[in-house]
C-alpha cells in the first residue's frame, strides 16, 4: 500500500489517477500501490469513492487521467456486497462457486473442477453446504461462499466491498479472522468498510478516502480526529482502549451530535 | 375419445402446427429463463410489438417475412440494448418508446397500404393455419441455433445474468454476451410470432420460466424444466386450439396458466416464495442484525 520503490512487491500501481462518473469527479489525484502481502482497509463515507477505487483496481473502470498499471499475470478476484446480490436467483452454493470458472465451454463441471470446488468449500468451513440454495445460508456462510468463489480463481489480490456490512458481531470477528489467515497464506487483501471500530481498527493498514487519499498508514496514523474529520466531515473523538483506537461521535452538552 | 384426439393428425397443416407449437413453446421456455431472471420480461413483450412493424413493412414491399421482420427486430433489440446501456433513460422507458412506436408504425402501414401477407388477427393472436414448410424449417433452424448458443455460452450467460460485475472481472465479455442473448431472443420471437401471436409471445417467455422456478432451486434444472413445460404447453395448446376452434396463441398461453395454477397448488407458499422477485436484489436476511444505538444523554 505504501508509495515506495518496491517493483518486485507491487501488484498494481495507481499514479495520479482521476476518475469521474457522468462527468462528476469521484476520485482525484490518487497515488497508491497495492503490494503482494497487503491487508488494507479503505475507509470513507458513502460517496467518497471507495467502490470506484475498487473498480480501478479491478480494471472494470479506467481513469480519465493518470494510470493504473497491473503487474503482468496478476489475477484479481472480487467479493461483492451481500446487499447487492439477488438471493432468489436459482443457484446452489456449488453452482455459484463454479461461476468463477468461465473458460470451459461445456456446461457441466469437469472432475477436476468438482474436486477444486469441494476443496475450496472445505477450506472455508462450508464443505457440507454445497448443495444448498444460496438463500439458505447465514450471512457469514454467504460471505464465505463468495470468498470461495473468488479463491477458486487462485488470485494474488482479493478485493472485498463492505464485507462486514449486514452481518452480526460474531460473524464479523470470524470474517476478519478468516481474512487474516488468507493474508497470512500470501493473499493480498483490500477491503472497503464504514466500520471504523469493528473492522478498520483491527487491520494492519488503512487508507482514508474522500475523493482523494486523505491519509494512509497504520490505524494509529489514520484513526485520529484530524484525519477522520477531514474524511467524514464531522468531528469525532478518538479514545484508546487496550491499545486500540476507538472512535466516538462528538456530542454537545444536550446529547446532540455535533455536525 | 382417443380417435377424436388423433383425428386432426390426419391433416398435414395440423401436424406442421403441432411441431411448430411444440418447438416454439420449448424455445420460448428456454430463452424465458434468462429473460425473467434478468428482469427483461417487458423486453419480450416489447420486441414482439417491434417485430410487428417489420412484419407490416415486409408484407407491403413483398420482402421475405423472416428477412424484413428479422432485421427490424434485431435492430430494435440492439437499439434497446444501446439506449439502456447509456443509462440516461431507464430500460422500461427505452422499450416503451422504441417498440410501441414500431408497433404503431406497423398498424399505420397496414391501414394505408393494406395487408398482403398473413392476416392481421393471425399476427396478433397466432394461427394454426398457414404454417408453411418454410416456417417449420425456419423454426427448427432457429431452435437449433439457440440451443447451440446457450450450450456453448452456458457458463458465461449464467454469470453475466447473476452478477455482471463479477462476470466482467472474470473476463466474460458482458456486452457481447448481452447482445448475443438479444439476438437469440429476437430470432425466437420472430420464429414463433405466427403461431403464438404478437400479443401473447411475452406470456410464453414468462410462464414456463416462473413455473420452473417454483419447482427447483438449481439453475441447470430450471433450464430444462422450463423448456419441457413450454414445449408441453405448445403441444397441448395447439391440440386445444383445433378442438375448441380458438386461436392457438390463446390456448397455448392458457395451458401454461393452468400448469402454473396446478404447480402453485402443489408447491404452495414455497413455490411462490421462489418465484417472487425473480430478478430483484433484496437485502439478505441477516441485514437486520445491526441496530443503531440511541445517542447518549
């Protein structure tokens, strides 16, 4: 994530990128590098450009100015927000995971593909759910299914859009633990999140985004009142609890949030 | 009883009609799965009306129906696809403008110049009479082409229908896949229009797919179930058309509707739940897990 000369380590480099959607600028002067062992959270309010940044990294959007350069051979996989998925779509977990293999012309999976799907589902702890319809899973299992689909591509970089949105606290912990394990196995991970206390504070590196990069670095460097006020446009207080930053809304004496 | 049922098979025109209706029902059932899951049911309705404009124009200038209406229909489908992709106006508005204008133009042309091809009623509601050998072969060809397209692009069509963004990331040419689907949809409507009719084609696209969805949670199973239900509705509907002396499109659609009611009775609320919001992107059940805490006092 750092802006440093580490050509062998970097997977994607964004240099002076500006991106507009329907002529409305969404991202300006973005300079970021995705490294091979990154575990990075992108924080920012709605409309700050988090999803557009993911699209630049995915290659589904191109900057109007600047450049996004991907190391040859880099495969990037994507896990969508659970809220954007059509849960009534008639697919089982196995069918959904197999969607990341689009190269084969024959509709049915090969023996090797069946084995790969079973292996990745077992690796993520949902090996016995392959024949279930996707709606029959819990929020955490649904998230694991999409991570399994992404991993089936054997990517170097995994991008997740708000992976902890809409799931409960216990599942969120499991998710962060799982992502930490995958990162430890060599997978670079970038995710977006609104959740400063529950997610961002637990990640090793953060990027605060509001159309441009406000700050980047360790949680201690990013989760501080000045950076968060510039990022979210509202004053906050940051306390320390067991060595971790905790963000609180700032209230006046009548208990009203200070805007 | 059986003799009465088999009687019409002595007539060549009826045999041709049955073959065409069965193939047309199966073809619409197959395409209908993608159309309903993509929330494009209205496109089927619109395209059939658009093709009517081509039907009228080709009838007047004595151009082959498949050529004239085919070019017209494909052009309309691609125009809808293009207008929708610009996202300046919604898909429903784009379909509404392009296809109803084409339908109105068709009526105006037929009113001014008179009809030289199949009858107006036959075009609107479908007809068992006048199915030529060329119609049968055209439908066989289009059904075969569609089956091959879907077989060879099964995986790409599935992921582009379920999750276009992930499809794009996975290297699926989403725009080309969408255009291919519009092409086979236009051809299917073109080939089935004379038997099922402009006003009823949309139902043959939607009903088998909805019934199949009520019966299964697997995509591959939904595809063949919908095809089988569509083909059966075509076969039974065409026989009913002969015996009741009612336009074939009407009886085919009513047969499908009866199948829907029977399956609804059998599957109950489970089936309804599956078929509800076929193309929607609702929030998942666990979304309610978070509750906003009240401000401290």
